[in-house]
């Protein structure tokens, strides 16, 4: 909801750029947020990635880190390694998000780990769990982690939340090789996230404490995203491709990330109070549409897609402008003080 006569001129200085390099993936997880699989061919070329990196740094000196994800970013091979090296040459940190397929053999994992370390990679996040392990063995993820950890590269393994029948989290945490990693390398860590369903027949994986969802979305205004469709987006959230309003420009105009959001009250509202708080404010905390929400991105999709919610936003958003603006000023003041 952008108002070109808005009283706001929001300061937009992203700290992170996420490059979703491709929607091609060696896996075809049923609940993939971007519906990636081996047949999807959306992919950025190295020239497109490199030009976007250079233009982003020139436009936003505030950028500290570039994150390469997918799909599966390691499928880009040399193009990924060159992109990492380019970021390092510009003094920016880098992170890769991968499913770890390249750890299938020790020899291959050693070679790739050495290559990305030489290129200047700063950290890696691996994704695994019930859906992922159907395509990528957990041993592959562990092997890739071991090969990176020995170079001192921070490694995080994120494990999907289990169903009532599955026990992947315990299998990983009790794995002897994982225990050795945790004991020997302080930069190695594990976490499990809430699992958001994308289909009506999705298996329930438990709820969350609703209070943990009542927070602002820290992706908005801080994470500039480039998608394989050559679009610039305002976040890299799980429901990105389901929310047209998150697309704010195209690859040839990095300034659009700022220009299309600097007076967008809806984005500001999401940043300050978050989609769950917005929904509870408009619908009430006990509304049936909110009972199964387990993730901020899931709440964000409801905010943008639900007809009833959109009507309520259109009729009531002006009642919240002053309060949201005041909270935003408090947030910015606190951030400024913390940076001193």
C-alpha cells in the first residue's frame, strides 16, 4: 500500500543482498516454498549476478553481506565461486544456503570446500530434515559440514520440524560425527525451525507459541533480493513468490528497492509490527483464520491474499499511521544509538 503523498520518507539502507541464483534444484521436496525441482530452469547468469552485485554496492554502501541461495546455488559451480570471489574483492561477506548434495563423496566435498574457502566464502547454512533427506542423504550434509568446518568456516545445519512420526532431529543431534563437530568446532551449530505447510493435505508438524510471531519482520528494508526471474524483491521470505506486492523492481534498476518502498506504509507496518500482529489487530486474536499459523511468512501471505483482510486494511490503515510512525522512529533511534 504505497501512498505517494505519504508523510513518511522511509530510510531504506539494506544490509543484506540475497541472490536466489536459480530455482533449479537436484531435489524436489513436496513442501518447497519456491516449488524448485530439477525441471525448473529459471537461473541467473554470472554476468547478471556480477553486474547486480556491483550495482548494489554502488547504490547501497550499507550492504554488508551477500547471501547465495536457490534452488540449489552450488549447481552454478564456477559461476558461484566467481560470484563469491567478487563479493570478497568488494569487501563484503558471503553466505551460501545449500542442501549439501555435494557432500556425497569425501573427495568431492573436500575439493568444493577448498574452492569456496579460497574464493572467500564466510559461512554456510545447510537445510535438511524429513523432506530433504528423501533426496539428499543426511550423511552428505555431515560430510560437507566436516570439510568446511576444518577451515574455520561457520556452519549451521537447519533441520525441518519433525512430524509426530519422524525423529530426524534426534537422529542428527545424536549422530557421533555431528557430536564431534559440535565438540571440536565452536563455529558449528544446529537449529530447527517451524515448518510451514503449502498444501491442503500437508502433514501437520505441530504449532508454535503464538507470542513468538508477534514481532516486526526484520527482512523488510534490510534485505534486498534478486530472484532467478530477474526481479528485485523486498524480502526472501518463504511466501515471496505468492505475494506480488513483494516484487519492487527488475534487475536493471537496483534503486527500485529504495524508490518503491520509501513511502510504502504497508511495508512499514510489516516492519514495525509484523504480519501476525496486523492480523490479530484486524481480525481478533481468536479468529479461525489464524489458528493454524506457524510462521511469519504464512501470516504475511494471509495479509496480502485474503480478501477479507485486504478490505479491512484498505478501510482501516489510516487509523494506524501515527502509531506505526511513532514506533518506527523509536526503532530507528535505538538502532542509531546501538551503532555508536
